[in-house]
């Protein structure tokens, strides 16, 4: 990385954390995308980011969430339960300002992540927070009403034989995939990692620690996309769209070599092939073979 790029990146980081000493995930991703467009390597960008945050006593929301995720796994992987003390301990570690830092994780972001984590990982969460209990009570009331309605309409329910005939298609799809609980757990973990890499702008580089590596692993386990296939496809499309936007930017700057580089990375995802071809034709970079 040359001196001009390094100075630009340092100033960009300083401006992002000047008001609240807090670099949220969206802003960090934008910085990394802008750095990539300037040709700054991911490794160099990460190094300058760490140095910049340290110099300003600022924090990275992404890194704090990664720490929160680690703690939640530590507390729940074995028994699939998150008790109030464990939750307080986990939140306290990341929300409270660390020594030498001027900020901690935004409590609203932390609360949202805990709720999402428990849902995604099948962990039971018990807290004494009224804000959490009220929605749960409402949901329980709705469930009771729903059960009552079903019981009242019992006489109109389809005969067992008819119900059995309505299920085979679902069972056949599941039987064709043959994913066990371990497979699904691995897919959950790889998808979570892929999403974290996307937030860190590590889409395809470095190859062994990138969103693409995780998505490739998922496809090996579940080539038919029967489990969370929609989320996997959406994440792949998001990365492709990002690379196509970078290709447009390079082309606008008359850097056709750079545009081809971004298109080549988009092709690595093996997703949205027609969209990539359309962009290649629009930029005059269509290849004879794909």
C-alpha cells in the first residue's frame, strides 16, 4: 500500500469514529469496499483499521459482536440454555467499556444479537426483562386461542388417510437430501461465518477465510440447497451484486482491467450467471466461453 492510500485510509477511519468512538458494521464495510476499489489489499486494510481504532480508543462493532457470539456459544453449546446470569455476563463483557476504550457495544445491537443468536441456535433464553416477557405473553395468548379454534373445528379436520396423502411430497424431498442434525448444525455454523466474513468485506479473499469458502462448504454438504438454501443463495447474490457495482466503478474510471478483475471474482461465486453475463456485455467484456 502506497503512502497516499495509507493516509487516505487513516483519515477515513478517523472521520468515521470522531463523534462517538464507535465504528459500526455498515461503516466498516463501506470503508473496506472503498479500500478494495482503490486496490488496497484486505490484509493491509485490516492492519490500518486496527491501528486506527487503537489510536482513537475506538471500538469495532463487528469485533465486539464476534466476541459476544463467542461467549454465547460458550454458554449455550452444551445445554442449549442461556440463563439470566450467563446473559448478563456476556452482555457485560461487550457493552461495558473495556480499559483504554471510550465506547462499548451499542446495547440495542447487543440485545438484538442475543435474541437472533438464541433463535438461530435453538437456545432457550430466560430473562426477567419485562420488554422481553410481554411479547412472549402475547404470543402465548395467541397460541392458546389458535389451539381453541382448532379444537372447535375438529369435526371438519381431514380424515387421517387424507392427511397422510398430503404429506408424502414433503417427506420425499427430505428423504432425497438426507441431512442429519450434524449436517444442519455445520450449515448453520458455516452460514454464520459467511455472514461475518461479508460484514468484514472478506468475500473471496483470503480464499481460506472468506465468505466464498464457507458457501462452498455448505454446497458440498447440501448441493440441493434443501436446508437454508434461500439464505445461502441470497448471500451469494449479495456478493455478486457488490462485485458488479465495483466493476461499474472501475469502468467509469476507465480502468477496464480492474472491471474485469471484479467480474472474475463475481464468477467465483457460481451464482447469478445471467446477471454477470449481462454486465460483461454492457461493459464490452463478454467472453467467448464461460
